[in-house]
């Protein structure tokens, strides 16, 4: 995949997108209420999209850990590098 095929947005996904991406990543079904709570506790988030389709997301969560989630179909494309590489020293 060429990096011009996708765009990085500093935004949260919708609850529905988050649940869907978790399922696509092989993490199973996620309760919508739990997903909403998780997203509400996000300190920083990026969504990687092709057109409007969510391909991957990364977020910094309240415990200070970094969390990156990608659909199985887009693993290996280094989608997290452009944005999180810039944030390492912030």
C-alpha cells in the first residue's frame, strides 16, 4: 500500500468503528458501553483512513501506554509510523 492511499486524522473513531475494528483485528466482540468508556479515556488518538473507511487507529490511553490497533488486512504496512513516530518525544 502506498502512503498516499490513506490519510491520518487526529480524531476518535465512532463507537461502532472502534467495535468493528477490534473485531476485524481478531479481538472479538466488544460491548458498545465499554468501547464508549474506553474512547472517553483516550488522551490522544489518530485514525488512519482510506476515503472514509477506518483502516487502523492508534491511541494514547490513561495509563500512559501506547495502543495501536489495525485490521488484519492492513498489518505490515507500518501505518503507525508516520504519526506516532512524530509524537515519541512529546
